[in-house]
């Protein structure tokens, strides 16, 4: 984990500046980060101009009810999977009618890991534009707090990438 | 602001232990804390047993759409008000069908303050039991990060109070 204590705030500020410059809006569906991504986004004064809100869909019920993850997806692939992250990003973007929807689902640890899906496995999804979606798989090797922080950074960078794609 | 860096985690652990002991569940609707309350609740390993999820209802649209705050309430009292905090707590509890619903709405600053509603004004609501609701008004005098942290602590303590009332 990085040693710069201001790294998250600086990155959130960078994301915020780009959103302000472009007039784009963002929202988030979070599982293992538990709201930390949206909290960091809104650590920036004035972020209400572009941060519409978020959902902490910790339970499977919340994933289905709030951000329209299909039950079949959860049954076939599990809550921590590429397809679930994809549907969370699409679903939260539709829910908030935002330009960009970001999602995080993973296993922060220390419990909950399996040989197939170990602690630190996290999927970060992003939906934007005309049905564009990107999901990246990460395998962090930190503790619970570190895995959450790494995932937030990945989510913020996913927003930056979506902004750059949208303004081409 | 307190100088104990582990205060939040220790308080979240205390809340988590009480929720585990009592089998109760919790959810949160957050505005000015931006997800930080739920993130702190879920910093505790195993918190998925009792933390069903949350909503970051940063915009008025999100407050109405997701946690059923009435437009008339927002018009008459504003987003940062006792009635809005009350409806957010009731609304999020219903949304997640949780035993306890906690809400936070306020002005974290540095912008957004008025003489009537200054920076640091925060309402923390809690809904539980048979239509029980409590809302407390706070006037923090810290910076944005400090006002968010104070509000999270107040929200966690509101959950503790609701637990104790529920198990009488």
C-alpha cells in the first residue's frame, strides 16, 4: 500500500476536477468497499455537482433489488465475479441516470476466501457512454483495510478512464 | 476531533458485536457522510452478517427516489433538516427491511453554509422497532473531514442506542 496519506484525496480531487471540467456525473455501486469509494469521491468540497450518489449493495438481496443484478448471474457466477460487477455498474448507472457508473465487488478478507476465490479478489466495473462496460479483475494481497483502499483507487482510476473515453 | 486513530474501528467493532449478539440488522442512508458510516461499519470482518447495505443519497433526486423522502418535505424544510433525516431513516429501513435504519444529512463544508444552516449542521436519524424514530441535531465545528467523522460516530452511537432499546 502506498505511503502517501493524501493519495486518495489527491486522486479524488483529480477525478472531481475532470468531472467538473467535462460536466459529467458519476455514481457507484459498492460491495466490499462498503461506501468508501463514494465517501472518498465526496471528500472533495463541491462534489455534489457531479457525485449523484451510490448504493452499498452488501447483501445479494440488495444487489438484485437496488442495482438489478440478475439472480441467475449470482447463482451461476457468484457475487464476486466479472458478470456481477458488470451488472452492478450498468444497474447503478441506470438507477442514478449518471454518465458514469462504477462498481466494486470482492473479498476484502480476512474471512470469506476460497481456493478459487481467494481473499483480495476484487472486480471493478465501469459503465459509460453507449452501453460501454469495462471490468477489471484484481488480486490484492493486503489486509482488509488495504484491499478496500486499493479497490477504491482502482475505481477512481476507472472513472478517469471513462471520462477520457467519453470526451474523445 | 479525537486523537485516537482507532476510535472509529473500535466503535464499529462494538456496534458489530452488539448486532451479532442480538441478531439485529442495520442499514444506512447517508448524505454528507457520503458512505463513510457504512464503510466504517463494514471495516469489521464478518459485518456482512448484520450490515445489509446502504444508500448514498447525495442528490435530492436520490433522497426521493431511493429512500422515499417526500418532495414536500424537501421544499418546506430543505435537505438538511430534522424531517428529512427522519424520512431518510424510515425510508432506508423499509428499503432494506432492516431492524435499524440510520440516516445522516448535513453540511460538511467548507461551502454550502448559510446563517440559518451553517457549516457543521448535521441531523442524525435512526428508525427502529414499532415506528420508533429519533433525530438529533448536531453543530460540529470542524473541517469537512472532521465533520464527517463526528457524524459517523454519532450515527454509530445512534445504532447502539436503538439496539439497547430493542432488547429491553
